[in-house]
C-alpha cells in the first residue's frame, strides 16, 4: 500500500483524488471513488441551489461510509452565486474535506477550520501555492498546463511545475493534469507530490454520470485532441476539440476586436451540460485534458484505482531492483 502525506491527511487508502468536475461530480461517481479507496469530491455548483447540494451530500453519504469531500469553485459570475450559502450547506452536511478553486479561499477558512474541515486549494502556479499555504490551507492541488478546465496563464507543464512548487511548499501537494495510470502516479511522487488528482480519467469510468458517447470520444481521442479557448480574455480553458471549440478558437484568433459577447452563445454552460446528458459531443464545449491520449477503456472506479496502484507498486519495485543490480 502506498502511504503518503496525502493519505494520512485525508484518511484515505490510496493517494488518488477525483477532483471537482462541473456537471460530472455527482453522488454516483463520488461514492464509487470513495468505495475504491480514493478521495472523491462532489461538485457544489453542479447542484442548482445550496438546498440541492445538501440533498446530494446526504445521497452520497447513503452510498458510502468512506471519506469524500465537496469542491466549491469561487469565480466571478454573470448572475450572483450564493457562495456563503453553499459553504453553509457543506459544513452543515458534516463534510470534513473541501476542495476550493478560483479565488483565494481565505475568507471561508475561519468557518471551515472552526468546523474541523481540511482544505485543499487548486492552484496553477507556484506563487499561488505559496499563498495558499500562507493563508492556512492544509494542502494544495497543483494544476499543470496539461490539465482540463482552467490551466492558468503561465503554461508551465508538470515536469517543471511540480518540483518547483515542492521546493517552496511544506504542506502536502497533489499533482493534477495529465495523470491517468500508475506511471503518472510514480512520476508525481518522484517530482515531489504526495498523490495525483484525476478528472478526465475518472470521467471515463462506468460510474461517471455522462453519456457513453462522451466516454467513447475520450477513448478514441489522442493527446492532440484538446483546444485552448478564452486565451484572449485571460481565462484560458482546455476543452475537447470539437466543432464548437474550433469555432471559438477561430473567432478569438482572427477577430482582433473580439469580446466575450462574440462567443457567449457558443460557450454557454447549459450547452456543455447537454453534451453529457444527450451524448451529442458537438452540442457544446466540454472539458477534457491531454490525458485523453492515454485513455483506452472504460473501467469501474474500483478497477481503475486498483490498476493504478498495482502498476505504481510494480514500477517502484522494478526500479529498485534495477538500481540494486
């Protein structure tokens, strides 16, 4: 068994995290991840209201007695989001692990600490990781350029980002972006992380609540089949390359005076949700990381976690034997 600072901090069996994923982080997936011995996060804003989040927490608790957490991404929105009420629902639901992302979580730390909640904050740069430790986060998830969703604006891949962050952090660090098998887990440990965070790889599991067409698209895709969008607006996102992604990219790169209003109709979150529900992979934008290039099947969460850990242990033992020889 691979014991690390991450497994000790969060009380889980394996150093593997399933981070928050909009429209995907629901009880079916999170409970399956937890039952497999990894750490899963419900995605708070997938639920339309704080009251709905409370019900989803309870539903997940009915499906597992293993640790799991809730992700809350704090970003500017067109329509005001009741973040305080979502955070209250998390605390009142008895959740003891929270993954924050987006803005600095410092305003919420007193409430979370008072209720015995451990906080892991998602970062895309060393400087943000250092700031997270300074304000009192218990751990950080360091997202490299390879990741799905928002990789930041620095474009630093994990081969450099992780050891650079490890040199400056004293709290546990989880590696995110490009991880999907035992090779990645061993690499992350060698680079200074104490576990890996996988989104796209967990989206392509049997318990993932997305249409099978989406899962098969991930299996068929190569590492080159993602698209960076919103770069012009310094809100870069990595998504699966489909016709909508390419249209957004063309508008951004060929129209000098383009504003977000020019792509709003293409980038609408409801269209992305429709992809997951209907299986029409051209209906909207949907997140996918470069790791899709090494995804070749749709296992259960238990099969995936077990396979990753076993492969990592075999690699470690094989390398030790080679070095000894």
